[in-house]
């Protein structure tokens, strides 16, 4: 029985990184093909708006209470 050390288990091989990258690219390509461009734009706009609101909320939480 072989034992895998901590450094071996945390270090991905070049092949596995390339496979993961290719899989992510394929998923993105499929997603982009599923939705019309106008819906993609609307989704990205909403995502950006959510990001801004989260940043504003975090800033409010950091303000000292009155």
C-alpha cells in the first residue's frame, strides 16, 4: 500500500490542471450557446449590480455604530 504525503496530494499535475481548464472552457462554451446574447448581457448586468450592492453592504457593516 502506498502512502501519499501532504505535499503530493496538494500538488496537481500539469495534466490534471489542463483537463480542468479544458472542462471549464467547455462548460462556459455550452452555457453561452444556451442563452441568447441579450439574456447574457442582462445576466452579466444583474451580476455586476449584485456585486456593487454586496460591496455597499460590507462598507455599511464596517461603519461605526451611532
